[in-house]
C-alpha cells in the first residue's frame, strides 16, 4: 500500500526537520513563510556542512531573520 498516494513527498532535509521539531518558535516562523521562502531555506539547508551551521540556520528562523 502506498501511504503517499495523493500527497507530495516530504522534501525537508533531515537536519532541518529535526531542528524545526526541536524549536517551536522556528517551526511557527517557518510555517508562516511563503512557499518561495521555504524553498530558499530548504536549498540553503542542503548546503549546510556542519551541525553548528544548521543550528545557526534554525536560530535565524526562530528569530524571524531567515530571509534577511
């Protein structure tokens, strides 16, 4: 059985997913972004090379500075 039938495949990188799950404010801010802004953040998160860089990205989202 295909549980993704009719649904888009999840496209969030694992590190970004975990980071958003661990920071409610970041998750709330992320959910309020436009699809374009989300796509840009996803692309940025794919170029992250370390845990520290991902934490900095999550902190920017949490602070509402993700698109600056």
